[in-house]
C-alpha cells in the first residue's frame, strides 16, 4: 500500500535548538508533499508545499527538504520557540488531482523554555 | 480573507436527533472538503465537492449527508448518529485541484466538536 509515515513519538527539544521532523513514504513517488501545523482542538494550518523537483523550500524559520532517493521529507524549525509547540502533519495527495489529502500520523513537538 | 468559518463550534446531539454543520469560505475556492478527526489521529477525508458537485465520497455511512448549496457554502447533515461518530469535524477549501501539476494547499476551519450521546 502507499504509505506516508511520521514518527509518532513526541519530539522534545530545548528552546533555541533546531527541530527536525521526518516524513517517509513507501511504494510510490508523490509529486509533492505538504506540511501542516495543528494546535489542540483546532484545524490544521498550511505551512509549506514542496514538489518532487525541488530539493528545498524555506519560509522564515521553516525549511523543508524532499529526497526522492531516500523517499523522505524533512521539516526543520530553526531557533525554535515554545510557541512552536504543536503537532506537525505531513500530507500527500491522492491520485488523479482530486484534491484528496492523506495525512501522516503527525509528530507532536514540545519546545521547552 | 483567508478564513474558513464553521458553525457551531460545539454540538451535543442524541442518537435520534437531526442536526447540521455549516462551513463557509469567501476565497473563491471551488473545492471544499469534510474531514473527520478522532483524538490523537490525523484528519480523515469524508467528502470532496468540486464546483459544487460531489466528487469523492470515502464510503461514508448515509447518516452523514453533505450538501453544497453554492460555491461558498458547505453543509453536513447528520441523522441517527452513533456514539462512535463523536469527533472533530473539519471543513477545508482549496483552489481547483484538477489543474494538472498543481498541489494546492487546503485552508481548514476551526472545526465543530461533535458529541453523540
């Protein structure tokens, strides 16, 4: 099956450090991946989209990479802050340009002051 | 305006009740979505509307009935729900996903927390 997997264990880091979250996919090659942030009890918020022909994308303190050889996307938050604490979801599109999004399980990030 | 609004924020209903969830966006998006999210799980797609027509139904039970009255509004009608249907229901919208080579981001509303008693 076409899986998209994130490390479901929580990630705890110290304020000011770089957080790195991983998204792995198997048995297919997505044309693009998306990353969302979700706070408890609220809807996901879109952060970044990266296409398969893009190695890296940046937005302020956020950086996402796409390695089609390793079948992996990495999401980095530099100079992390307690306000970055949230669950981060990786998502791929279903087939046929339907708009269908399939999410990974999400990784919960806790940034300690 | 990049906001998707959902009403109500919270809903408690009995198994024999009929209720509706509402969603609205004014971004000119032509695709709208309903997702269901259980605690500590990712959102799961239920329905997709594209240009006001239902394009995807992810084998959702008929006690959930979606409706798209116009390009800005999306409803989810609920009838005879079960306690296991209790969840956060999320609405989202995006630009036309059918354009080839596009991976448009989705804008989510805050959700409706539904409890079925």
